[in-house]
C-alpha cells in the first residue's frame, strides 16, 4: 500500500488497532468463507419466493418484484405466512412443517444479517480473524463529532514498525485528542472455526428450506421430501443460533 488506510479505530478494552476502510488487508480465505454464508442465504430467499409463487399460483418474477418492494423483514415474513396459511388451509401437517422451518430461519436471521450488513475490518493483532462492525456504530460516532484527524495519521506514521509486527507487544500511547473508539466484543470476532460452523448451519437451513418447498408444492408435492424434512427437524436440534460462538 502507498500509505495507511484512512479509517482506523481501537478495539475497546483491548488496545488493538483496527483497520476499517482497508479491504486489501482482509484475509481472502476468511472473506471467501463469509461470502459463502451470504450466498447460501440468498439461495434460501430465492426458494422462499418460489414457495410463495407456488402458494398463490403466481409468476415467480411477479413475486420477486413484490418482495423487492418490502424492505421490512417483519412485513416480508407476514407475507410468507399469509400465503402459506391460505395455501395450506387443508394441510395441518404442512402448516406445522412450514412454521418449524420458518422458526429456524428466524432464529438464525441475525447471524445472516451480521455477515450481510457489517463493515468488514482487520485487526493486525488478530490476523486470523475478521472483525465485523455494525455500521451504525461508526455513524453514531461520526455524528457526535469523532473524526479521523491528523494526530492519528501522524501516530500511524511514527509506529509503522510496530504495526508491521502485527501489533504485538505494548501498544504505544494514542494521542489523547484521538477519540474514535469502535466498541468490539467477542461476538464481532469471526475466526475460521466460527465461520465454518456458520457455513454448515446455513447449508443445513438451505437443505430444510429446499425440502420444504418440495414437500409443499401445490402441484405434485413430494411425500419423500416431507418425510426427510420431518426426520431432519426432529433429529437435529443443533442449528440454534449462537452454537458456533463457543468454538473459536
């Protein structure tokens, strides 16, 4: 790089420098893994829209356009449920499966949102992790007047050698006039094991959503898919959100 990134912050309580606006410093392997989670959820969304199109006997393109205009997740979920309730009025077992899958997707939605909507940051002291920061935290700090100023840029220039070591050892004091502090907690730190667990969970959610669509097709529903889905839902409770956080 020709110079340090413009945006930097400090991990609150840890004294670790974080690069916020520096995509070239992010670990490419970890980024690829994170994008796999996002992509899998995109497939889940596509399957759910196909189900709604089937429920209302409409065109997929029309349903896609309709849901594109609904930018509130609660309203979107209400539309899914209303379509299912109408289509499955004579299928209580289908309603049960729909609600079970919907509940699992809802329980894991915040993890999906964290991957999809966070700022991806790099901490030299944690080179084997991605740091995902809620952009609202940055907006909040900027709105209260905490700006990136010349003092911190001078501090970076003076301590390039320390930064090059991966920020190991005692951190040199930051100028007192620099107050841009990014609050980062363990839940914001994504190492390979955690991301891999989230990949596995998202792919399992994709599988049960796919089976649900097969089982509840208005035309030629699959009894085999219904049986497999029932078995998966009854035998594998481990896709509760947060189970990956215990494994770092």
